[in-house]
C-alpha cells in the first residue's frame, strides 16, 4: 500500500513529466510552424466566423455590398469593352500608399479588369473582417491581418501572366529579365541554405565601410563593450552623450557609412560620445534577464562614462528597445534619488504598450508559450525568427515587391549601408526576451507602474528630466502614437519630433538628403498633454532633417564648451580600437 508521501511524489513526477512532454511538443511545433502559433489564428477565425454567423445585419450589409460591387464592376467592364484597347479610367482607387498598380500599363484592357476586380474584392474583405459584433479586438485584428496576407499573395501583380509590366519587359528583353531573375533566385536560395549573408553585403565591411568612426573600447563585460569616440572638435560640451542602442540588431545603425552616421554628426557638433555595443548572445547567455541588461548594460556604461568624464551629468539616448530600457533605468535612478542624467532622448521607443501596432498581432499567450518552449531548448531566439515576423508585417514591401522586381523584372537593387546593416542580425537570450514580451507587451507593466527593477517597482511619473523624443510616421515596430504616450505618463518637459520615414530610415536622416521633413512641439513640464491627433494638427512642419533640431536641443541643455576629456581612464583603460569584438560576432 502506498503512503501519502509516495502518492504525492508520484503525482508530482507525473505532472513534471507531462509538463516536459508538452514543452517538447510545443518546441517541435514551433520548429515546423516558423515559430508561429497555429492555435491563435484558428481561435481568432472561429471567434470571427461564429459572431458573423450571429450578426444577420452585418451579413445583409455584406451581401448588399457584394451586389453593389458586382453591378459596379459589370458597368466598368462594359465601358472597357466598348472603349477599346486604350487606357481606361478606374472604377475604384487603390489606397494612397498602395503603389502595386501605379504603372499606366495597369489601365489597359484586360489588366485593368484584373486589378480593379482585385481591389473591389479587397474592399469587401476589409468590411467583412471589421466591426463584427462581439469579436475580441485581438482576434479581429488577427483575422484582418491574415486576410490581407492571403489577398496579397494572390494579387494579379504577383502572377507573371497577369502582370502587364512584367510581360512588357519580357517582350522587350526577349525573356532575359526572367533569366536574370532565375539566377537571382538561385543565388538567394543557395545563400539561405548555407546561412551566407545577402548578396552585396560583402561590399560593406564593419570597421571599414560601416561602424568606422574612430574610437576606442574602454569597457568590456559579459554583455557589453563601451566605445568612446575620438573627438573631432577642439572643444566639446562638458556633458557626454551615452547612446543605448537596441540589442535586437547591432549598434551601428547609428554609425553607418560616414555620411549616414549620427554618431559622427554628434562628434562634429562638439559632443563627447559613448555608445554601447551589445554582445550577440548564445546559448551560454540564455539566463540573462532584463535586470542584467540594466545592471551590466546601462549602469555599467553610465559608471564608466562618469569615471572618464568626472563631475558631469550625462545626456542618455536610447533607440528602439534600447530606449525602452533607458526609460526603465532612468525611472529606477529617479526612484533611488539619483540624478546622474542631464537629459533623456528616445528614438522610436515605446513606454506604453497598450497600442503597440501590428507587432502586437504576434503577442498573445498562445504565441508566447510556443516561443518560450522553443527558447527553453535553444537558449535564444534566432534572428531569422524575428525577421520573419517583420517581413509579414510589410509583406508588400519586403516580400512581394521583391518577387516582382528581382525575380520577374530581373532588377536587383544596389546594396546600401542601411540594407547591409539590416542583414547583420542578432539573437535574443531566452529569459530576457520572455520577460520583455510578457511584462511589457502582454501585461504593459511599465505604463501601469507594476514593472520591477531589482525587486522594487518603478514609475514613469517620477521622470522629471528634460526629454527629447522622435517618432516616425510609417513605423511598423514602434508606431508613433504609441511612442507619444509618454506625454500621458510623465510630467517631464517633452520635446516631441514626428519625422517622415519608417523605424530605421526615419532615424537615419542626415542633413542634406532630399524629401526630409518633420514636425516638432514642446510640452512644458507639468503641462497638459495633447492627444496625438491634436498634437499632429498643431505642430508646425519643418523641411529637412530633424538632426539639427536635436543638436540645438542638446546644446540648450549643455554647458559652455571645454577641452575634450582623455580617452579612457585608469579605471577604464583603452582596450582596443572601435568597433570592438562583439559587433563582429555572428
């Protein structure tokens, strides 16, 4: 007869075995599903379908819309047949940012019928997947997103016989464009199978063409290298600038080729600049946590900067995930009564994740449990897994346009510094990534005042230092309205810039480039926070790059120029030249 203790031990062992089996199964499922949950979209689809079935009014409205579109398309087709082969008008205009059918060839019969019918179908499905009574918002967003993905896949522009631009080019070149496209596709497949970098990246070598601003590594620990850059002016502002980049990609997005380097620009404007270079984690770093990124990353770098530049406060700047970390760390400093920072600058960085944009489509319990099971085995989240999610968010720009331009038209764009950086991806340690997704994205703990640093909560309401923020209009990673929400969380003086461009190209915006413009408005400390839309309507627009606006803002919050500090210090001697070792790790 078994004793109560032995029965408990048996039950515990059974539960552990069951958990281990489920974890192994989910990890295997993740490997075969591109790390995408199968349950989440299925549940979303069921939620939408069942509530649509229970909404007779919505179904009647959709039936009426289908009938109206059918009549509209029939009239349009009749007009086109009677008008002959010349260009025809459009019966439906594509969305403003949809450039798939912009070429005049799409206005010729029968291609006008193909693309106009596709756009009408797209409109119908947009109505069918929105405003259905009772559907949970996350499920509605998932269904709408999934429907767009399927529609985009079957766009007539993606089919060789249905794309007049490709057919015209093929006739002109007697099919040579298709031969070039086939060679490009073969090269890409071969590179993907061998994990080789993208074609053209060999022309951009880190340390020679990219990340080549002169400097020295003055600190290395198991997580970061700290780079101190050589001054380029005879005098500098006394307050140094410390840059905290995201670790989802390598730091040199802010130090591309010399003409595109924000770091070099800051040096030329008379600033002492330090930048963190994060280690590309491996399975050995699987247990690094968010607190480690604060302690070994930001705090270690801040201590070194203040040792090299004694008695000076620091202008701290953070980009993307690095900006979120900086906001957390700054709130922790304020909580502890520390005032080492002169100001804080956030580039495309969120602090409130209640509306994270389309990236939130991939953040729910089902998706996170799948990722956590996979990361428990591998120790990291691979760069390819993250790249796949971003590619889905911009499938027209990153996937289908490439299919058409490179593989059908035979036009491979020349590699540039930003594209080469984008191909140089990194991994994420399992523990940190799980905490980041759960505590920030899923639970929004930071905005709610529940986030803990070293066991104690931090609050963004404690931030009183001057803040400069940059949001970008077409950001798919950190939507600018989400970035703007710090206005409602902190009483600090906030100067907010909204610039054209996306998450990367909007930040890499050196003066002199054409078609650059931005809006800027400052909210005084303890001032009322405008809504994002009201801010956008009131903020004046300025032509050109926002970099000079940040330069002027930093200057206004800095002291009179002095002689530059020495490179390194006895406690932090020069170790080796920039860009260091960590940025080279694959």
